C-alpha cells in the first residue's frame, strides 16, 4: 500500500501561548492532513526537554512534555482561567519558541492549576498513577529532587540520594511529597490529552509516527534509577559516551555525550528495560521510528572527557539477538522505521532487512553527492520511507539556495525542471517514488527557507524553535497535497 504523510513536531503548532500543544490547533492539523489525503502525522519525541531544548535529550524516556498540555483545555476543566493564561509573557514571536520564557512561566502557571487539582482530584487519577507507577514514581521523585537541588544534575546531588540509599529515598519521598504529586498531575494531564488527540487522529484515518532516540540523557530518571544498565564507573560517571564519527554534518563528528548501554547486562535480563520502553512507545504511537538504528549493530564509543567525537571507536552491539528477543518479549512484529542514515555497512543492512524494517531515503542527499548513490529514486526498493529532508536537514528551499551548482544542475536535469518551485518538485519526486511511504516536512509543504530549519546537528543553541501560524493551513494547500497524493497513488 502506497501512503504519505507530513513531518511536523507538536511544538511547531500554532498557539497563543508560546508553543504548540495538544489542543484545538493539533486537531485542526489532523483535519488538514485528512483533507490533504494524507495517512501519517510524524512527530518528534514528546518527552520533556532538558538543557539545549532538544527532544532527543530528555529527563525521561517515558514521560510526556508538560509544555504540550493545552491551556484552553485546563480552562474548560476549571483548573485555570483565560485571564491567568493571558497574563503571562509567552515570547515575542509567534514563529519561534522562547524556551527560556517557557521554563519560567509555564511551570508557574501549571502550579496554579495544581492548587485547584488537589481540591477536586479526578476519579481516574489514582488508576493512572498505579498503572504507570513503574516509571512514574521514579520520574516524579527525580524531578522533585532536581527542583530541590536548583536544577543540578543528579550526579551532583547529596551522595546518599545520588546512589539511591534506601533510607534517603524514603525520606525524600516524604519531604517532597507535594512536589512529587505536582509532577504526577502533569503526567496525568499530558496523557489524558495525548490519548484524546491520538483517538481523534485515528478516527480521521491518520496514524501517528513517533520518534524514539536510541540513547537517553545522562541527567535522566532512566539512568539515575537504572545505573547498572549503563556504562558507568563505581562513582557513577560515564566511562565512554555516545556520538558518531566525522561525516557530512560535522568534520569533528558529533559528541552527543549520552551514557552507553551495558549490552551484556541487558542481554542477561532479556532486554527488559528496552522491552518496557518499546512497549510504552508502541502504545503511544501507531509506528515507531528509532533514531540512529545503526547503533544496534555497532556504536561509536568516545572516551568520557573528550571534547570532540574524533577519538571514538566502533564497538559491537547485540544486533540480531536484541531484536529477536525484543520481538519475542512483545509478542508481535515490530512496528518500527529504522533510521539507517550515516555510516552504514552491510551488517546494518542485514539487520534491518532480517526484520523487514523499512529504512529511510533522503532526497537532498541524492544530489549532494554528484555520483550515483542509493538516495537517487531510481535505486529505491519499495520497503523504505522517502523524505525530502528530516528534522536534521535544512529546509528544501534553504538547502537548494546553498547547494553547489553541480548539485543544482544534476537535480534540474534529473527531474527535468527549472527548479522555480523547488519544494514541490521534491515533494512530487518523493510521492512519485516507489517507496511504500513518503513523508515531507511541513516547512517544505509551506515552501519556507532556512529560517524555519528545525535543527542544525553539532550546534547547541537556537534549535527546535520553529513554529508556523494558523493562517498557513489554507484550503489551497490542502487541495495541492490531496491532488499530489492522488496523482501518485498515495
């Protein structure tokens, strides 16, 4: 079956309150996709962001981002008033998220909601807390302790809390009980709204493609609560950290800094942590895209303390054994898209194909390389997902403006075009390819240039901020998407 969709993070949705949410504008976007003849809405990770604002560096792999809780819905539930919501500063631009303001003002406002929530606790709140207790209890305690330690990383906390001394943990739960309940409320509200949004999308025939980073942040409840699953020394400091070698994105490689998994330990317990993670993500999304899939075959290990990723080395990961056991644990075929980009060799391809996982093809990459390459549409197999670009690429318009003349010439000749409408040339190429699935970023649908780029790998600031406005989703755009999808059998 040939299908298509749009890549657009929740944070980029229109909203009067500084960042996209799971409210009426999210539903309006679902309506836009339905009328545009699309099948999928691909989003980025929906977990809480930490320093750097990246959804790929989170305080928890299981929790939802409180910024995405819709304030208008809280007003309907009498937890907030419209006047309170409008009294805060949410930033100067409707087209950019100001994460500094969000961090200060959003939590302050949500604490007003908590004061009212405690006076009239919903009947299903305790059921939610019990059902999600395995991760929820650790995450909410982690966040409460983080607040109590002025936001410092858990590695800088009091030694007894750092090593999770039983007595110290018990005392902390009692001392910070109210703060813990605040964070539990946020997760209750998040998942209530998320499930309602996903239900709305699915009823409209739209499926959600979610994104799961392979690694977790060092400063996270995941590592603090499960230190034996990660490659840490006796003092709980990383021994080696994650990254990738020098490539087209960065001559120094990318030093992500995430702690690496102790695959030997994980194998002994049949990858129980990973099973819980994928099971949780499969319940949130219809399809899961795993970022940096090649890390399950081999991973780039960089000695802790290095300033770049140059001095790393490739080390083996469990590969086939991992996915075989994971599939056995779950009891169903893996609903996974493999992000098989970067330095890919035969063993990664073998791993991907053994489990029949669709890989990714990026059209921009096809023309950055003037030679014959796997990203050119005539080399595709059906079991793949074609993108014009991803969240890590420049927008197609911005990319084309900066491309070498040889790349532009090859593209123009390949598609027999003057490239005057380059974004839709690439969208049509994506949709017309033999790939079973085609996904295009919303920035390309809107024909935006580099100011709308979502992320520049290796650059620590100014990312993840792009937003579009309600007026951008017009009828003509819906019709153009619909006609393009129909023309190419999607």
